[in-house]
């Protein structure tokens, strides 16, 4: 992003699993998270120049759900935009608004309730009405088709997927001991070859980040900051029959764009920490390949490098494999990396992390891919 104003993340609030205890409405949760994000940045509501939300009517079970969120997120008399595709797309939009020079601050927020009577049905409605919607096809079914394709293309990856799942759940149990159990009890198949224990049930989650321009950050003396040094995003065809589900070309394209902006030459050695979207452990393996972290042939030998004690830990938060607020999982991955670089990841902090990689995937079989490179402090030389 050398040709655009620098954008930094100065505030983060992550609520990856909100209990359904009836104490607060969704609107109240959004308001609380907005204020927590501002407090983390040392800012006030008056410092908000704009808001971008990732909001989906089908998941929320209401029409034009951004109207509900505008007031709780401080949108009264402020510019507010909504993108219904994914939470991570709201982040990209917010960063670009600041990089355009038209804004100095943006609040980015996304949420994922469980109020809809059937999340698979909400996902099915996003499909084309003539083919996929009539199957019916939800995202878990698409992920199962992808897992089948991978087992055919890479024999032995089922055992590697088990290793990945155990690592992620172990990370989740350390990061959120009251919410996640490390043990993976083998359950019954749900969508072959996926088992019920491989994909945690949907939970209610909320996440928000405060973005600011370099000028604003310097003016206010804000610290710590996670700087955006590279962004990339790409999309694959919606029709699954037009795709090779055992590969992730959109991810490779998004990574190439982000790495080019950030000056990353060798992804395998460039990062201190990473968060990847792993709705299934098979998708985690695809992400490692598409991000240039581990070639398919190297998976068996290199998975240990991405464990909690490895050279570059992946998903110290436990990832989606541990907690699954469906619609905002991608934005949480970005928020987790930002917290790592700002030294605010609490019990799952990697000490000394200076450069981090965030990967967000959404849609059927990882249709939408987003890659974000973040750095603490000043930019480092290309690696």
C-alpha cells in the first residue's frame, strides 16, 4: 500500500461466543462492543467519522438489518455502509475509505446471531434459484464436497486433517478454557466425509475494529497500532461445477496481491503468527497451500511448524474449528492477528510478534477469499 495513506488498527473488541442468557439483545451487544472498541483505542464516539458493517439479512432474520444496527453502533448523523457478503469485506471497504483520503477513522463491525430458525436454510437462499437452491445446498454440504475432492486429489489428507483439528481445538481450549474442550470425540458422519465433531455448531458472536489514518494516529499519539501493509481479495465462480474444489485459485490470487503490496517474497518465513479460516480441517490444509505456507507435498512434514510451539503458530485463538460465529469468523481472524501484533491477545499471546497474516474465507467451499498482512510499528524490510 505504498501509494496510499497508511491505515492502522487501533482498537479491537472480540466476542466470539456470546451466551444466550437473555440478558442483552443483539442491539445491546453491538452497542457494548462498539464502546469496548473505542475504549481499547482510547477514543470516544465523537471520533467516529464513518462506519462499515458486515450484515446479512438472512442470518439476522430481518429486512435491511443495517437499520437495526445503525443506532447501537453510533451511526446517527454519521456515514454508514453495509456489505452483505462477508464481515471481512467490510474491513477491506473500511480500510479503502481511509486510504482514499476522505476519512480519517472508520469503525468496522460484524455479527452473527443464531436467531434464524435454520442457518442452513438461510445459506441455501443465497444460492442460485435454479440449480443449487433446489438441491438443497448449504455451506456444510459444499464443504463436504470439497473434503471429498481433496481426499481424492491428495490421498492421506484425512489423517492430516485429524492432526490439524486436534491442534486447533487444543489452541481453542487454551485461549477460551470455559468455552472450548481440547478433546475431539469422534462423532457420527454428518456430511460425508465430515463428522459432527469436525465443525462446531453455530454460536452468536460480535466483533469490531477501529481503523485510523496515519495522520490521525500521529496526531492523537495512539499506541499500540497494527498497520495494514497488504490486502488482497478474489472470488471463485458460484457454480460449484465450474470449480476444482481440491484447489483454491482465488486464495492464491488474493495472497499474491496482498504479498505484493506488503513486499513479502517468501511467505514461509515472513510471518510470526497467522490466523486462517478453518471451517473444516480440510479447508485449513487448503489455506496453508494457497497462502504459500506449505506445499501439498510438504504437509506431513511441516504441520508441526504451525502448532502453538512451532516457528509460526497458526490459529492460537483456536480458529473456527473451536468457535463458529458463522458470519463474522473472517473478521475475527483479522482482529485476532491485530491483537497479537498489539500485544493484546491475552492468554494466547505470542510474545514478540511483529508481522502477522490473516486469512478469511466465506461462501460455499471458500468461494470468497481475503488475505490481510499486518505489521506492528514501522514496516520491516521485505522478507
